């Protein structure tokens, strides 16, 4: 139960588990429950869309839904996105080790540079436009996307941490990356599949044809992307940090939305 509550503490602004002394193993075990945190956030997105939709124009409703997603995360992942892209923008000196240390120093800084700010702007802009596009799909498809939008990226983060290695020896990110093992990946994957099955059976009348195939393809592609992300950062920073895992979560949200749009076009 403590690991379950810790997952909310690390991924949201909810005050669960704060002030409680925990060990590194308990912190790492909480990654297995990241997808449950995502589900709670998804329910909040659906509720925000429904309530705001009774009052505001659809364009504003989409913006408010995106705001709820950002606020529920505490902006942590956006901060990681900015820091990661600032670090990746460092020009090479020809010395790989020097470049890695410089990138890690930038990621540890408290300010965001122009590249990081640009990454945030484009990231939020792409998510907003993608959600607007998806809002033209069926009622069920749109709300299913809102429900699962925070879920899949949380699972991708666990996949990345399982296969990755920490770029630093200290810090919260290193605890998660070094401590996320087979158990955490199995729990996370099982909980994700369970959520997808529940959506299938609770809304059987509205689920479009090919739902199961899409989910399987989506999981496969996101898994491969997580492996590529790890390999890419191994070269750039020597491994994963908390910032680069958070950045992966943000990028995965965009990929998830784009895959939904692409699948909807191919299914017509």
C-alpha cells in the first residue's frame, strides 16, 4: 500500500505519502503502480471535459483539459522535457565524456534555456491540436483517449527504467532506474492490460472493430520507442535521469495521440 501511495506522491501534486520515511526499494517498487496513477488522472480529464463542456466553447474545453493534465502532474514532466532538450542542444566538443558531463550539468540546473522553452511550447501545441482532432471522433473514442492518455506514457516510463541504466549515481531518478526490475514491469504491464480489458467489456457496445489489434500494436510501438530512447540517451548522457524519464512521458503522450489519429484514418 505504501508503494502505491508513493506512486501518487512522485507523479502528481496529491499529498499521499509525504513526510513518511521510505527506503530506496519502496521508492522503486512504486513504479509498478504508475499506470494506476495515470488512470486516476485520466478520470480527472474525462470529468474536466464533461463539466467544462457544459459551459465553455469546445476550443476552450480542450485547453482546460490539457491544463488539468499539466497541473495534476505538477509540471514535473514538462520541466524534464525542457531540461532534456536543453541538454541535447549542447554542441559537441569532440570529447564524448566532456559532452556528457556538460549535458548532465545543464539537466541539473534550475533554469530553462530557449530550446527547452521551445520544446514545451511545441509539445503543448501538438497535444492541443491532436486532442482537437480526436474530439471529432466518436463520443466513446474521444473519452477513451482522455482516459488512457496519462496511462500509456506511465507504462512507457516503466519500460524505459527497466531496460535503462542511471546516468548518475545519486538522485531520485537513479533510484527508479536502478531499482525498477522484472516485478515492477510485470505489475505495470498487467495493470495496463487489465485497464484495457475493462474498457473493452464495460463499453462493449461502443468499442470499435480492431480495438484489441490497435492496443497490441500501440504497446509494441511504444515499447520499441522506449528502447530507442534509452539507446539514444546512452550516447548523449550516459544513461537516464529523472528529467529524461519525465521527458519520455511527455513525448509518449504526443506519440499516443498521433497513433490514435493515424489509426482512425487507416480504419476509415
